């Protein structure tokens, strides 16, 4: 699912609704909060944990330091600042800037780029496992002291496939010796200490 969560903090109802319309064109996103005041915004972000915050800095009287400090606490979130000031990008630091005079196409392109970045980051985080389930199975057999042929026979795969998996495992983990792989397997609960020959 390509769903991202968004908080919109903008005082103008018309601009909120315009953004909402554009966000609908991005796909299956969810605007989880609309706020027209700065009060309580940063406190609620800790609970909401949005993927994207679209914020008008005027809600905080243009206090760049406060915005930088509070938005810096948002992990794995994109900050988009929206304003009618033409030089907003010189005063603030953000992932993107939207100006009131920007057209729909430009805003949509900006938000699509951010959404794409977010989805790549989410996909990368999900693949935090350094090795695949199949590679874990091969590693388990290596740690148990089986030869490539024995592993191939046990798992009903070719020796060439076992060798390829071994190369991938050593490359991904940066461990070249069987003893090192065995220690890794024990530490990651792939085998028990008493199983080692």
C-alpha cells in the first residue's frame, strides 16, 4: 500500500481545502489532522507521527528557530513549508516549499516527489534484514558444519545455488570465515550453541 499520513497546519480554510484537493490526486493518502492554529501542533505531532507535515510558518509568527527545533524532532517525516513570502526558502530549512502563487501542477509535482522519497525510505526500512529467509536457512546449515553438497542435498537445490547464496551471505554480512558465520548464526538465534559441531 502506498499510503502516507499528512498533517496540514494552515490558518486559511481556502488553502487547506485547496491542498486537500491536490492531496487527493496523489493517491491513497490520509490527511490525519488539519490545524488552523500553531497552538498544540508540535505536541500532537509526537502522537500522530505523520509522514509529511505541511506547515505555514506564520502560525508561529515566523519563528524560524522554534520551527527548526521542533520539526527537527520529527523522524522519517518530510517538512513542507507553505507561505506567500517569496524568499521563504532563504529563511527556513525544509524538504520542500510551496508558495501561494504556485500552480496545481507545480504543487502536485513537489508533493509527488516527496511521497516517492517517503515510500523509498519506508521500503528500505522494511528490508532492514541483511539477509533473506532463504539465505538464513543456508547460513544455518553452514553454521552446522555441512558442506555445499550436503546443503544442496538437504534443501533439494543445486550446488551452484548454494555457492551463489554463500557468496551473497558473505558479501551482505561482510563475514568470510565459517567460524564468523557460525558466531553470527548463534547471535541471531538461527542455531543454538549446543548444535555446533
